[in-house]
C-alpha cells in the first residue's frame, strides 16, 4: 500500500500525518509526505477581510519561490523526524504548483491507495479567497481522501 500525506506544517496537517502513520504501522503501507511549493500567495498583510480580487492586492503578501522551498524543506524535515521518533521511515518530496493538481497527479503516477490531508491549512483567509485544498483534493482525487480535523 502507498499513502500520500499532503502537509503545509499546520496543526491539522500534522494530525493528518499522525493518523496516516498510525494506519501505515498497522497495514505496512509506505508513506510519502509531500509539500506543494506554490509561492503565489501566502498570507494577509492586514486583518480586514478581502472584499474582492481587486482589493486582494492591498492585503496579500507575495512570496518568492526560494522562500517557499525553504519553508517546504523545513516542514518536510519535521515530518521525517516525527516519523522516525515513531519508528517509521517516510519518503518526502517537494511538489511544484497548485497543491490540488500536484498532489492528485502524484497520487495517480504512484498508484497511491489513499491521500491524507488536514482540514484547514496555515491561513484560513487564503482558503476563503481561493478555496480549500482539502475540498479540492476530495473533488479531484481518484483515490480515497481522508480529511483530518
């Protein structure tokens, strides 16, 4: 069996990893933990909600790809260490582009049996503007997706 865990370093994605590792330990599944480098939008620069896409440019911080890669490597390193502490080895991989597209394409290429993802990512405001990665994975994936709260 092959499990894919999509992470962004959020508390919910850490719980998704924990859940996937618990299942992997009982099913002898291989686990790949992935982080999608999608530096276009990271977080709000202000507390006020964005009213429209035109208003968004006044409230969003744009991140460069190098910073996004560095953050991804950090998050994946933490995931590897967490798995090792539990006596498990995981493969890690940086993906590039839209998280929904890159994770579902990887799942298809690897003939994965399941995808695990946290319910909410690092920035709920960003999800409110562009949509939830978890919801996108549920809609697009051709394998079961477990969304962990």
